[in-house]
């Protein structure tokens, strides 16, 4: 069984999240058009990763809603959100270190009922370097190779929306360029929410930008509408 792979609008409204008495997200609202890329910027501790984890269902939101093409995901478990078409590449990649590159991709496709399709080959084709590493265990790859594998693994599920948490962190420039090329090629095909600290990369792939500060949205706009100097102030560590 396969799932429709048209890109989906991703809408977040009034999202709050608390760790004990500390409020980490404060009324966060986002709207991404189908097939567009939204970059979420902000300093360390601004709530960016918490936002992604709330969207995937890995941690519960205190209030607010998450919708994918109008379907309410807010109370769904992470696996049901994934089956609805939401894919997540976390910081740290979290590939299967003992499985080969090929097995990492096949496991992801199989979990979504796509083992009898071209999903694995399509995902691998986006990162040609992976073919030369096909039988190598994921744990034996470099950080940049693991990041390519993590993104390819997410894409092997044929998602409708892709969430990426700082995919360029600690990655060499040639692989950053490869990831940029892949994301550019996804425009109009998969909706992307990108959390990123590398401003040049974010602005090269995003259609719009949201800035988080202390858990609240403090800036938002189309890519060319916000000043680079102002954005740099918000992401300085």
C-alpha cells in the first residue's frame, strides 16, 4: 500500500509547551504553503528543537494545534503522525549504526508500506555518495555521510512534509552544498520546515523565515523582507 505524495500545508496555531513550571513555547503559530520551505531561526535555547519535537508528537504540547492539510494531528502518537506524512530528521541524525546504508533506507520504506516501490532508489539517487557506501554500517560513516543518510532515510518514506533540525551543523561545505541542492529540488514537491543556525544556508533554501526568541515568534516574513543584519542578531550565540 502506498500513500499519496502531494505536498501538504502545515499549520501550527497557539502552540504552548511547558517543562514543569518553565514555559518553553508561547503561542507559536506557523503556516507553510504546500511545497514551500520555512526556516525557523533563533538562538540556542529559543525553543526551536522543542517546536519540532512537539510537531512530531515526541513531546506533548500544553495547548494549541498542529494540522497537516487540515487534518488535526495534535493528539496523534508519533507513529501516526509519521504515517500521515510527517518525516523528521533530528539533530544527531539517529540513524541505525549497526545497519548498512541500504538497510537503513529499506527499514524506513518498509515501515511505510513502500518496500515494493522505488522509494529507496529515489531517495538514494538524491545523494549519489551513498551508493558507494551501500553496504557500510551507518556507524562507520562520517558525520556528513550520516547526515545525508538521515535525510535520504526520511525521504524514503515519501513524506508530505519534512522537518529538519540543523542539518548543516558540523558538516563540511561540500556536503552542505549537496544538502542545499537536494532541498532546492524538493520545492513544490515536499513541504519543508527547516530549523537552522547557518543563516546563508537558511536564506538560500527558504521561501519565508520565522524567528523564535524565548519561545515566542518575534519576527516573520518572506525571505527578502527581513534584513540580514536583524536576522544575524537573533541567531548570534
